[in-house]
């Protein structure tokens, strides 16, 4: 654990990807300021926020994968000569019927 009261209070802003040392952003938060890890001297960078374009792309991609996931069976079972195929949506309905 750390002895820094700001980091213990949850004011953690960034973690070094190389050594996992918690870092606190200096005040004021200057986007042009180059941050360096105080333990291993690795240059730190802030994550850039994803735009609405990425959200739309990921939503459409999820929709593309959702359709085949509900059409093709994910479980094929042969037990004592009885054959059964179940899709993902069949599993969801079975869990719903069982109260889960």
C-alpha cells in the first residue's frame, strides 16, 4: 500500500504501465505537460476518450455477431440416442423458465 494520503483517498489519476506505480496528476491538469513515472522514468500518457464513432462501430459490430449467435447451435448433445441442439436464445429462455 502507499503512504500518500491523496492516493489512499481515491485521488489516483494514472498508473505507470511499466512498474504499476500509482501517480497523481499535478495541478493544474495541463494536457501538454509530459508526465514521467517517478519510479522508473517511463513516459506516461493519458488515455484519449473514445468518440461517438467508436460507440457506433462497436454497437454495429455487436449486432453483426448477435444474429449468428442466435441462429447457430452452441450446444449439440447426444445422450442415450436422443439428439438435442440448443442456441444461445434457447439457453436464455431455459434460464428464464427456471427463475434465474
